[in-house]
C-alpha cells in the first residue's frame, strides 16, 4: 500500500507524457502561422505627396523611411507577408535603399525569401505587390503573377475594360516544412474608385479576384488572400463575392462577430492620417482565409525612428497581422 502513491504518480506521468505528445503532434499537423499585410507607400508616391504638402515631413521620403518599414516588419516577425505599393526603389531596382538589406541589418539574419515580378511594359516595378516568406519554415513550390483586368495571363485589359482596372496579383504555393502541409498565399492591391477614371474598377477587380482564385487555387489546399482591397470590412464588394464562393472569410469580420476584437482595432481603421496626427476609420487592408481557424487580429499603430532619429509612421497604412491555425 505504501507504494501506491508512487505507482499513481508514475501512471500520471505516463498519461501526462502521452497528452503532451498528442498536443505536440497536433501542433505539428495544425501549425499556427503569423500572417502580415502591409501597404508600404510606393517610393514615387512618397516623393509626390511630400512635394504636394500631403506628407508633412521630408523624413517620409523612401531613403529616410526604409529603415522604419524594416523595423516594423522585423519586430512583427511574420511567417508570411504580403506587401503592396512596391516600387522600383523598394528592392533596389533603382537606387541603393533595398528593403531586404535594411531588414537584414535589423535582424542580423537573412530570414525571408521574396517573390515579386516586374509589372510594367519596360520590365520595371511600379505600384506592384510582393510576397515574403520565412525560409526556415517554408519551401517554395510554385509562384506566379496574374492580372485582374480580364486577361489573367496578360498585363492588358480585356475588351471594353479600362486600362486602370489591370491590377497585379502575386501568388505562391508553399510547403510548410515541419508539417509537410501545402499553403497557397496570394497578395494583391485592388483599384480604388475615383472620379478621375471610369467607376466600377473595384467591383470588377473583386469579381476577377474571386473568380481567378476559385479557378486556380484548389479548395483542398488551404489558402490566404491578403492586400489593400480599397474597400471596408462589412460592406466590401469583395466580401460579397467571397461569400458567394463559399470559401474565403475575412479574419477581422470573423473575430469581430465572436466579440474577440476591441479597443483601438474597432475604434480606428488601418490607415494613418497623412499629416501623422492620428488615424482614420477606413479599413481597406484585409486578410482572408480558407482552411484555417483565425486566432487573432491586430493593427500595428507604432511610429519608428527615421534617418534623423525622429519618430514617424512607416507608411500611410498600418501593417495588419493575424494568427491562423491550419485545420
């Protein structure tokens, strides 16, 4: 009888060990991925907005602010990131202010592989999109660029479609190394409707995006679509189209419906004011998912030091992040 407690203790340890093993196995098969979407404000757009007085500090030129973008990404440390408004200076195609170099300086490591494609007739990069993924967590299987102008494989509009409706979509198929699971990750930047060009571009892009994603990304592989969709949550055109497809859901909307969001996330949107005096209420930036369980959503509202040491927002958009667990 005196040995009974020891036997019980041993049994508990065995059961506990089995439980821990099962939990570890589940985490291996259903990993949690940290996702980020970030409109980094195109370098030429920065220059023009400073000259027009819309951005109120010359510290917001790309040459002065590339370090802030690198700091924000390094501190968030996402597994997958989609960038919008990538320009010819962003990755050193023109000039010497390559975001990848500054990111390596911040971390002391070369963590990310980047996928991006020229999107102009001259083979340059202008208001483009790009994808970064952690090399220690993923293997690149396939990648490509599609176009949301009615001709997916050509950077030209379909007949009777305005040329401004042609927007790039960059995609990758990755294999998660520890679990062996495949994931499709998509990044795009939909047109904003304005009076200067024909209306309807945002809805057209939304329909094209969902149609293309449905056709080319099979439902048996979990997928994530991120980007600056230039439409708000709840009333967004893409939401309607995605709902029709029966597949993709907005992380923000899911967690908001569960009462899991609050504070600054519901009070403000995903953009800073151009003069850096605060935040707007519009939410053009989104993360959609299929084949995942959303665990968290956040909007990073921090400032970082630019070249002269003064604090500024990295962009006129805030990076958004979500934690998603593979089903």
